[in-house]
C-alpha cells in the first residue's frame, strides 16, 4: 500500500510539473520540473518513505522494462543489421560526450569551490 502512495506522489508531482510547464510556457519539459519538485519534496518523510517503497518495487521488477526493447529489436532486426554499426557508434560517442561534459562541469565547480 505504501508503494501505491509513492506512485501517487510521483504521478502527482509529474502532473504538477506538466501544468507548470504548459501554463507558464516554461522552456523545460513537465517531467523535468516534476523531478525538481520531487527533489524538493524528498526532504519530507511523508513523501520520502512512500516514494522509496515505490522505487524499491520498481527496481525489483526492472527486468520487465527490457521486454519491449527486446521485442522492438527483434521486430526491426533488418534495420539493426543495416545500421547497427552506426547506432553503436552514436551510442558510444554520445556516452563519451556526456561523460566528458559531466567531468568538465564537476571540475569547474570544484575549482570555484576552492577559490571561494
């Protein structure tokens, strides 16, 4: 029952984020705003405990989320065989770029922290 309350919190905060994004014409997607609201709300045990129970439940069944991806790959096996190397190159390159940007950002913040 606690996991259902956590799911309700997650859906409610995402809905509020969507309302804010669309109502105020913000340049951020609603789910991103909802995640920021969740980050603030996790300070309170009334939100943190049910969301933790929901997260644990979802993590226990995480393997089920890979079934649609596997079916999609099997359905489009021709495209994967045709563009597989390109797809792999894009995935690897974008992962490395994301890691590099993260490292540079953290390095920049670390330098600013030591200067202050």
